[in-house]
């Protein structure tokens, strides 16, 4: 059974980066589309509408060097996923630690977030705009 939440969360691009192996620098690797390309699962979501962690989440993020596809849902039981945000796709840009997502759907506003790398394959992204999507989203790279 699929049910929609009455509060919709604007699709949020939350990106996971890969650390440079054997780097002698203490500086986190620069976030680039080439570093981020790959597939990810949603580990944690925490915002005003919902707080949940994997395996209670059904989230997928696929990135190329400049485009994204994502879907986010919360699993309430076997075969019972609540859609948090419908599947979305579009383009993204990165400037320093700021990332901006632009949906291919003109009805969805651009998303602005601050990203910080944690470990070699996990990135916390704090969404600052739009307000209805504000919160932290953590994606973990699967390939």
C-alpha cells in the first residue's frame, strides 16, 4: 500500500563524495561532479516533517558528473512505503561546500545546501533553502 504524506518534502539532492585514498593532506577532497558520480542509498533523514534511518528508508540517488535522479520514501512495513518525495531528476552544481539542485520539473524550487564530508563515502548535507526541505540528509555511496 502506498500512502502520501500530507506534508511534501521538496526533493533534495544530498550528495556523497569519495575521499582521495592515500592522501597526505588533512584537507577534505574538493567536491566535484566527477568525484560524486555513482549510486547511493539514503541512510538518514532529519527535518521538520520526518526523522528516520536506514533500513526504515527507501531512498535512491544516482549521479553523473552534473545530473541527478532521486527518490525518497519511508518504509512502514512489508510492502507499505510512504512516499516522502516523488522521484525527481535534474542538474546540480557545486561551488566549494555549497551545492545547488535544479529540478527538471519547473514546479519544484531550486534547493541550496551546505555539504561536509564525513569518512570516505558519506556526506552530510544541510539543506537551507527552500524552508520546507530544511534539514539534514545523509547518503552513503554503494559503488
